[in-house]
């Protein structure tokens, strides 16, 4: 149930008031009261109005003092208030400040579905405060006596102008009704929409998100309550944060909040923030083929054309949204992008179709340079991930081995899945126990005397891990002549029994170099 114009006209402070517009207005809801003082529709008024977060269903009290004789200006105000979803207007001091209510004003109000109420004319005893107090007490008692508000609130939104049919409007209504700050974040704690209480309050939402992610306490005078809104067709899991003044909300009130937001997301979720395809990533990662197909159709994406992707691990920090936007714009220079979204702490950049090797290299260098500037993780190039299962394998491998691969291939601007597989194998060998790792290393180190070990193994790791088997580049890194590198490689070939780099024999040498790099890094 909601307070209506009919209820308002029965209040003691409204005795003698007259409804000037159509009787259909008697059923219109009232949830708040405001006072109109800047009634001259100037550019300043327009600027102020644009900055106000209107909740809709407000009753405006005014005497039109500054435009008492300007009917055109009065009509302009009525049209503007109706546009913002206000219910109607109560006119004070008619015959004192405002000479009369012009029929044109009533016609304008009826045309836009706006309510006009006139307080008793020429009554100097009228006070705004009495009316405000009576109406807000009625609204308060209604909220206490009628705790079921989700469906009623959504019905109210549908009666507002189309421009106010949004998740943002619902959040502001909930915030106003419950006197709490409220925010929606995606599953990766990225802010989607918010409404602060009071409205002018500036909330540091990232501070609360970071504390929740890290399971750390946070100092705040309010009660901090995290909830989850069910998956929607577009956003995937939504996190709901409530910052509540006073006592903790009961379970029923929280369920009403969740219900209202859930329905609003289903109706208007496409406007809840920038275009977001996290739900599609969630469907892929959670192995939900039917949902995946539906979301592909929803976004007009042919998933069969997606063969490759970039992953940037540990894509964290307060600037992550700005960084994501920048990387999306950068990537569009090299390929049409199907997805550029953050999911479970990792950024996914997914192009459509195949690219030539030169484009891959240029794109990778550009991503790497940007990540280096931000001190972010090294990008991982995942090629030929043509099925959801292969995508999941690539993501799991990245989660397990990207940090070790960045150590082993520290001179590489980007990493590949092959780099990660080598890093995983090297880590497994190092984790096999001291006895096993000593036996493994001794098997190889016994091929060299003490004097040879340093220069030969350094040449081997640089040649295989850093330069793609380029003798000249290896010489440059080691500050020696290219002929020296060739001499050492021939010497190594003699010890191993096959040329360095010859596959598949050299895979064992790659494993050795990976183990040596990780072991050296651990000692540092």
C-alpha cells in the first residue's frame, strides 16, 4: 500500500485544499515532499534540476513567488516537474503572492498527468512546515505498517517517465526509503550502480570492496551488509552492499530489497552500467552450454569465430576500470574485440577470428608496455583455445603457472601457454622434495666441471628461454662475441649428444633451464 493524493487531502493540515486537476490524480502515489523556490525557469534552474537525483512521486510545495504573474513560466515549471516524475504541486498563498490560478496552468497540468492542489486562498496562516510534517508522518506510518514494498515500488517506477525506468531509480528509491547507502557490484567487485544516503554523501565504494575481497575488517560507524542477487541474463552474479545507519535490517526487509533489485535488473539491467559481458565469461567458465548459447545470441556473437584470447592475471587495483577501458581501446586497433572483461581477478581480451603473426607480436608488445607502466602482470597469449574446455584449461594453467613463467621468461614481453606449461613442469620438479631435486640437478650438473657450469648453463638458459635460439641476441645479452656463443653451444651439444634446440630432445633442456631459473630466484 502507498500514500496517495486522496490520502493527502484528508490530512488535518490540508483542510480546505481543493484538487484543481482531473480526479484520476487522486490515485497517484506520494512518497516525499519538496519545496520549489527557484521557480523562474532560467538556465541556472535547469542546471540545478539536472544535478538533482529525483526519486519521483514527490509533491512540490510552492507559491510561485518569483513568477507570480508569469503564467508561461508557471506552465514551464509544471512540465519540468512532470518530466522528472513528480506527482504534483500544492499551491500556497493564492490571492496573496500569486494573484490567481490561471486556467492555462490547469490545462497544462492535465495534459502532462500532473496534479495541482490549491490551499485555501488568501489564508496568511498557512505554513509549509505543517503540510510537510503531516505528509511525511503519513508516509512513515505507511512504511511501518506495510513492509511489503518491492512490487509496489516497481509499479511506481513503471508509472514514471520512460527516462526514469532504470535500476538507478530503484536504488535511489530503496536508499531513500530505508535510509541506507546501497551499491551493486559485479562478481569481480567492480561497481555497477550506487545510491548514497544522504544523496550528497560521497562513498568510497572501492574501500569496502577491497576489504571484503581480502577478508579484512573495515572501520565505519554503519552496519556493513553484503548480499547476493541471483544471476541475471546479462550480468551474472551481482553483489549487493548495504551501509545501514542504526539497527541491522531484518531478514524480511533484506529479501524485499533483493527482490526489487532482481526484478529491476531483469527489466532494465542493460542500463545498469557500461556494456558488460561478464555473464558470458561466467557461462564459459562454469560449463553452462545452454546459457552460453543464449548469451551469445543476446550479444550477437558467433562463438565459433572465437579462437584466441589474451589473459592478464591479477588485474587488480583501484584504477582497474580505467585500465580496462584503456586496454579495450588499445586492442581495437589490432582486431575486432568480442569481449574485454574482468572475471575473478583476471582480464580477458577476446578477439574475433584469426590474426597474422606480425599483428600478434605488435599487439602483444603494446599490451606488455602498458602493463609494465602500470606494474601489472605480464599478458598471456592463449592461441587455439577453440572450445570452452580449452578456454578453461588455459585459465587454470594461467592461474597456476603465470607467476613462475614470468620469472623463468623474465625477458619476454608476453607469455604463451607453452611458457606456462614449462613453468608448471619446472615447479612440479622443484616441489618433488629435496632428495628428488638434488638427484635431478646432479644428473645434469655432473656433465660439467665446476669451472664450466656457470658460463655454459648461463649460455644455455639465455639461448633457449630468452632469445628463441638466436645466437647473436644471446651474445648481446651475455656481452660476448657471437662466435663465443656458437663455441659454447657446440660444446654443450657434445655433452648432451644432440644439438641444443633440436626437438623433441631439447624439451628436457628447457625443463632444466626452467628449474634453474626458479631455483635461482628462490635463493634471491
